[in-house]
C-alpha cells in the first residue's frame, strides 16, 4: 500500500506527472466557510483572521489538498476605482465599471496592489495561512488575467466597442493590466502563496477572435507568466480553450483548467507529461446533485484523466456556488478518497 | 420571399467584415422584391443566425457576433428612423439585466429582436427582482426577457417569477446567459418559461411563445 503523502507532496507528484498516493483535489470554497463560522459573507470576507480560520476548517473537514487566500474578483476592480457590492447569498460582484472614458485610460497608471484594501486583506490571509500550515499544504493565490480585467473595468460592451473603434486604447489597457497582474501575483507569492491561478475566460476563442488571441493575447499571457516569479496556473473559468489548448500548453503554465464542456480525456492527451490538467467538476450543476451524482462525477473525471498523474480534480468555474450544500462537498471528498487512490486499477475494468 | 444563397452569403460576409456599405447594398438590392420587414427576416436575420450558429459550434468568437449585431443595429435604426420598418402586432415586451453591469447579452438580443420588427423596451440593469416583477405587472407586460451573468443573479429569477405569480400576472419570463447555458436544469428550477443559448434564436422563441399564449 502506498504511504500517505502530505498535500504538498501529493500535488507535487501530480504536477511532476507522477502518481502519488491518490489523485489530489481542491474545491474552491471561498464562501462556504462564512456559513460554518456563522458570519455573513461580507463580515467573513472583510476579516482576514476569519478567512484563515475558515480555510483551515474546510481543509480539515474536506481533506482537500490546498487552501486559498483568494477573496473575490471585485477586489481587483477596486484597484482601478471600482466598487464591491456584497450579497448575502453569493459572491460579491463589481458595481458600475469604473473606466468609462478614454481619458481615464490615458491617465491610468499601474496601481500598487498592496495599497488596495481588499487585496491587502488577501495578502494578510496568505501570511496567516502560511504561518499556520508551513509548507505542508499548498496555498493558492489568484488573479484575473489581463485580457479579462477589461470586462469589469469597462463593461463588456464598451470593451468590445473600443476593441473595434479604438484598439490602441485597449492595447494600452492590456499593457497596464499585464504590469498589474505581475505585481499582484508577485505580492501574493511574497506573502506566502505556493502558486498563483490566473482566471482568464477571455483567452477563449469563443469570446475573442482566435487571430487576435494568437497575435496579442497569448504573448500577453506569456509575459505575465514570465513576470510572476513562481508557479502559475491558467484557468479559462468555464470558457472553452478549444483548439488553442496546445498553444496555451507552450506558455509555461504548471497547470491548465479548460471548460467543463470540454473532454477531459482529450485535454489530458494533449497535455500529458508536460502540463497538469485541472478540473473535472462543474460547480454550477452541483446544487441539484445527490451524493450518488457527486460520486459518479468524481469517478468519471478520475477515469478520464487520473492515470499517470498530471491531474488535479477541481471545479472549473473558480468558485463553488453558495447554494451547493456541504453534504455534496463531503460526498465529493469521500468519492476522491474511495476512487482516487493510485494505482487506478478499477479504471481498467 | 425567397432569398438566394448568394445574397445570404454576401450579407453574412458583410456582417463578418463589419462592412456596413456592403450590408446596405445587399439589403437594397432585395428591397425590390419584398417589404423591408421581409428583407430583414429573410436575409439579415438568417445571416446573423448563421453567425450565431458558428459561435455555438466554436468557429467564431462572441466578439464577432457582437460586432455583427452592432452593425445590424445601425441598419435597423436607419430604417426605423425612416419609419419604413414597422413594428409587428405583439404583446408588450421588455428586457432587463439582473444585477450585472458587465454583460453583453442584452444588446445582442435587442439587435435580433429589433431586426425582426419586435418592439422591446430596454429596462437596463435592475438590482431588485421584486421591483422588476412589480413593474412588469403594473405595465401589463406580456413577456419579460431577463439576461444574467452570475449564477447567483440567475437564481434570483425565481424571485421575479414568484412575485409575478403572487400578483396574478400572466407575464411570460424568458431567461438567458451563461448560468442557463452551463446548467440546463436552471431554467426549470427558477420557474422561467423558456431559455435559449443564442441571441439570434430569441425571435423564433418569442414567435412560439406568442403563438401559444
């Protein structure tokens, strides 16, 4: 029987394309700890100590292989003058886009992420988790990619209008976002995160034209990846990576998370031995799962992508919805322990 | 009216090339054969539908669908301003975005509907689902179109539907956006009447709804 590995060793094995003791998994429970601690979502996300405690509790109850210091997307828009709207039953959202005039972009300078209250809180969380967990449990940081930030900085319509009518303005914003993403990623690494996950739905050719992505988007992502002085993973947050997956796999990311609509087996075949595949679970449908559905989903994902390492079972969208019950999360965790132990002999049956 | 495949190909190419002059030209050539609404329904709408389908099949980007819709919007506005593109007989229809300020779908849907001669009031971004339902009831809306981006906003459609039913309103609710595309059960879960993944399919969906109401 394989000796039980620590979470960092288990993830390390997967990222090295080795089979550890079992398939590693991570559920992005950024909101659920509030419920466990009896706090509102706003109070929870505003208190770094509560987030540290919440992440540790979820790690203890689920037994998953990482924690996260990521708070919410709206925090990054605050860096550009945006507002955060808290909800009682879901993640905070961004308010009215802050950059609505060309002159605002022409004047824009790269914000210092350490001076943005929400981002500074996230750094405090990272330091707190590092102090409690040391090197045994990986801490995942996160940021929104340079191509996707304009959706919340400008609004999606204005983003595409300007891409058509004033492309140089958009290029200028992308360059500022690149520098911001690098600074924000490095600040998180300095605070103790083990890896940074970039959420970049706009890298999908279902959203931006493939030619534009090849010419300008992928080089921008490469520069961000190279500028961040540590391990970086890329998630398209449910948008299909499609035929760009092989090119994305050449950019130096340690892991890639395509859409839940894409074939895990095909993605694994493309990435095998070079880049780890992350995903396998569609969080948006979890709310009507039974524990049996959860077990089946875990089994199917492991069957499709588990063999040979190089796979981290995770949810594709980047956040487990608030309405998903803890019972289902526990059923996922239990199924990974039952079906994820290497070697995966049962998948040959 | 039958539009030849050549004309349809030209309209599609004009939309993808963002060439308004070329689009005006192919529409003008077909106006000799049909009333304006017919030309929009049989030429421009199918061209936009082709582009929508190509997006569904992963061959085009949403940005291209959006930009093509923007071109159609301009053409429709030109004809509406001239008073030559008449609205159809229809129930009162409005469209709103629930909560999100960074969404694209509303403009795509409105472009498709305006082109088909549907009159749709744009209620913008609404944060209170109960107030949205109350307004729909007060104004005697036949159909309320709701666009969402986040899962949480999509689930709040249940409050809109619940309020409408509590008020005794017969307003049909049509929903759209990524949460409904990625979670096909959600439309039924929130009690909405219908959904579709593609903006260009909304006119046909409304035809069906109006036909059975």
